[in-house]
């Protein structure tokens, strides 16, 4: 699903830093967005820029066209451009169905103090907000305070907006889809070895539906003669916060719901929270041959 986000604000407001953080956060979600950065595009579209009204009109019309074209091809787009006139941004809005304008609102004094391009320091006569007007959005989909928010915080607000609009799958939904559609069985058990997660592939291999497996001990699929060794190793791994196998797969026997024995290739590792406290163990499994 494509969408476009236009980050607008004064030079030095923090647009580019937020655009970079947004690109990275989207990439982490499996979404590769095209970032249209005005400074980069100018080197190709207007290499000898005059920054007058006629040239700006041409430049931003072309940028809006490029963004609309990419969006039609299914590519998410992030515009990183001041576009000092509302009309410039409105052209993109009218051409792109899923469009959000994000105003990076940073006081002029803060922007001038940052001055990453030296525009304020050199007294350039065409700087938006100083010598030429900057028209802030009248009704932006989101306002980010560039003087109090970090780039990562700002990007997270944009991601939340995309989720609210239904243009980006919530992360929980994404994780659920990955787990359920994984090619291998995925089983998570808590510190006590009680099954808390069981995906569709686990049902295919072991025969139990998630509703049957959840809340039960891992003994459900461990042959009786292997349980003592399993629990000894499990408790040691939970206490140590790591496994002796370091996630390397190993071939072992398991029990099917119908009572039959099967061989599986099993790999598991310890899962911890942000405070590094152990939550349990995650195992992946696939059927293996007997030999």
C-alpha cells in the first residue's frame, strides 16, 4: 500500500533528520520508502538554482509529479522539502490519494541557531521565513515540534499517524502475520515451560491446534524418556539467559497428538525484555527424516 508524507518546515527545523529516522523506522517494518530530498533533487533539476518564484514553481511541480508517479507505482514516498508556498504542497495532495502533510514546527530563532546550510549566517536573500514568505500548513495532518522532539520521536509520531489512517499495518499485526505465516513451527514457552505461542505450522507438525496447546507444558510434545534431560537443560538456559547450542538446530524426537513419534529439527533461543530479564524460550521446528 503506497502513501506519501510531506515534511515541511523552515530550513533547520529538523525535517531531514526526521525523514532519515522515518525511512529507517519504515524499513524496520518491511516498508522501503523513497525519500525525495529537495537538496539532492536540486542538483539534478535546477543545478544552477536562482531560487526565484518561477524556478521554485517549476521545481516543486516536478517534485510533486515525481512523488505522484512513484506513489502510483506502489512506492511509499517521503517528501523532505520546505516548499514555502502552500500551493506547492497542495499539488502533491491533489495528485496522491493517501497524502499527509506534516509540519515540523520549529521557532525561527532555533532554526537560525542550528543553520546547517549556512543560509541564515550568510544572509541569503531568498531564505524562506526571512527574506521570502513561508506559508505554514493551515490544516496539517500532524504537527511535530522540532525544537523539543528528537528525530526518532518525530518519526514515531508519523508512523503512528500512518497506522491510524490504515496506511501502515500496526506492528502487532505485522508480528502476528509473520508468526502465523512462517514456514517453520514457532513455539514460545514462558520461564516455567508453559506454551504461550503456537503458530499454524506447529499445528501442522504436531497436530495440536493453538487452542489446545496454549497454557500446557512443553511435555505435550516431548517423549517421556527425554523429559528429564529436556527440563534440566531448559532450567539451566533460563537461569543463564542463553542456550548451549546458541540457536544452532539439532535433530531430536517429538510426540504427535495421535501418539506417534516423529523427528524434528529444532532450534531455540532465550527471549528477554528491554531490561534483559528472561521471559522464556522461543523454538523453531521443522520435520526431519529419521536417518
